[in-house]
C-alpha cells in the first residue's frame, strides 16, 4: 500500500452509534483495516474497519466513543489489515489483547510484521497430526491423548476450575524427544483482574514465563479487543511454529467471552441474529480461529490448540460448545459431580473424546499397549458407574463378587487416577497407576488387553491369576 494512501485522512463522520463510527466517502478503507481516530486535543484512539460499502465504512473504536464529536474527529488509515510485529524476543513477555506490552517492558523490536488473520493452510499442504503432547494430566494423557497439530477444547461450566486446569497445562505441558523446541502461547479473553493476578502468580512461581508468550484481555478492556486477542496469539504461535520450528501449544480461555463479544458487536451493527442472538456467521468465525491449528508438510513445527469455554447452564447443546464440537477434534468435559466430591481435575472421562488420539500413541510414541490399556480402563469404569445406579435400586447385597470389584474399581479410579491434585504426572506414572487399578479385577475380565501385555505389565499378584487362568 502506498505511503500517500496510508497518510490519507477522512472527516466525513456521519454518526456515532455505541462503539461504532460511521464514515462517509471513504472508498479506500478496506475490511479489517487498522485506523486511528484523531481528536481535536491531539489525542488518538485506535480502530478497526468492520464493514465497508460504496457509501460508508463502519469503524469499531477500541477505546470507546465517549467524548467523540462527529464534526471534529478525523479518521486516518494506518494499515490495510491489522498486523502484529513478531520476534523471538517475545518469549517471556505479556501483552494485552492488541499485542501491546502489558508487563511494563519496552515494545518488542519486530523481525516481521504479520497479518493477524493468518495465512490459511492449503489442505494439500497439511500434514497429519502425530506424536503426543504431555499435559501432565492423567485423564488427558492416558485416555484422551493430545496430539501435536490437534485442536482439543475443554468444555467447562460456571464455577468449575477451568482456570486452574489451564494454568496447570501451561505450567507442565511438554513434548517428548531430544532437541524439540517447545513453547506455550496463552490467550486470556475477558478475564477479571483477580483471574489475571492468579495466572500471573502461577506462571511466575512455576518459572513458566521462560517458555511462555501471554496475551491478556481484561474484562474492562474494549469489546473489539476480545475479537483480536486469539488472533494475535495465533499469529505469534504460527511465527514460532512455521518459521522457527517450535512445537507450540496455544491455550485460549474463555471462548464463551469471545462469542459474547461477537454477539455484542453484531447487535451494535444491527445484524439479523441467529440462534440465541448469536450472529449467523459464528460457525465460520470460530473456524477461522480453530482451523489455524495443524502441521505443514516439510515444516518441523506444529500449532496445537486447547480452547477452553464455559457452557451456559452446563448445556453442551448451547451454540458455543455445539459449533465448537463440529469444528474441533474431540472434547474434554468437566464434571460438576466430580468437582463436588473434591476430585481435581474433575474430568468426566466417559463423555470425553480425542478423535486423533490413535495418531499420537503406540509403539515408539507412548507404549505399544496404550490403546488396549485405555479401552480396558474405559470399559471397567463405565461398568462400575452403571453398577452404582443399580445399587441405588436393588442394594449392594444383590451384586455378585465380581460386580463389587467393579464398584471398588470405579471408586479408586476416581480417587487415584482422575484425582491428582495440582501435581503433574508423567505418562509413565499414568500407565503405572492404570495397571495397578486394573489388577483389582479378575484376569478373566481384562478381555480388551492382549495376554502378552497382561503377563508383562500387570502387577505380580494378578500375573499369577493370568497364568492360572491359562493353565
């Protein structure tokens, strides 16, 4: 774009509506362009073009429109699209939702300026996700494994410890293997000052800032900034992944605040609402964020996403989790019932799914028995939970001895496998705990695992049962 056009100013402001400024006779303004609003006293505010036509352009003012006068303000074009100056010096830094330093340090000297809308990955150039990322959480690593290049959301509910789980993943996530560069990009959308203080304390106490880039949008920041925050975070992630060969894990919380911002801006623009008042294009808009995860053929790096969202009224059919589930590759669901019993993290493994799990596990990645081991744990826990409901009707005296073992398994599975507190676990620890729990059941019940694995990995007391059953 020519320097003459970038210096161009517009004074034809027709009217102001909420956070929006409507500008007439501005044909050079393009959708997504970055502008600044010049006030008579010399102060400036930032803005972004949300809509354009032959007659007018709609500009969202990031700092709000309070005190603006249609006759005296001017609009100046800064860039044809919002760009972010990226650099390897961003590691350890905290930015606001617009990519400006929030940590009191000087701005980063950019090595490149990249458009925050990202470069779409050609489907032909996409590579299959492979190898797993260890989150330190047994219910994820063992049963719903996160794979490099995957997008795996966490569905939470109001009052459930989603922030604590996000902080735990940011602090403890890692990739396995020698010489692998790993980075976490954390994006917080619409969080309170108290939540910000919590995250900051957790990251500093764990020394996580040395491998972290954070983008923090607070609840009192402008609404439009919530729309920009995940895009700034993903632009940084793509730079490190596809130009510097890092494996990047992007954790974004809370996508519900993002969707609410979409609805608020849509209402200000007087758009026709869709389901529950959300814009009809919300599916497409969410896809522009989630689909930026992945791997590219010929590139070593990867972008993996864990978006976190709060389900209104714990309703998994609400438009936000519903549309997210269509786009992403599985879900981790938090349980209010487990949370009430003191289990942390309260992950309801039976409603969880990682569709790409098989691409990241197995021989040479985790363990050869991983899939069969996980299937057996799922089956045993599901049967134990079914028997709990039966006991509520007929009582425990009506159960067989084997049924009582399944009940005992379900109780210990929740207390020892799912519940781990704030302490991270390696995948080896997760496997060990799982094998110990399986040893509660008779060998004849472990039909989903090959005999050779049972003989090799099951604790000794049950091995004898395996051999006895075989003889």
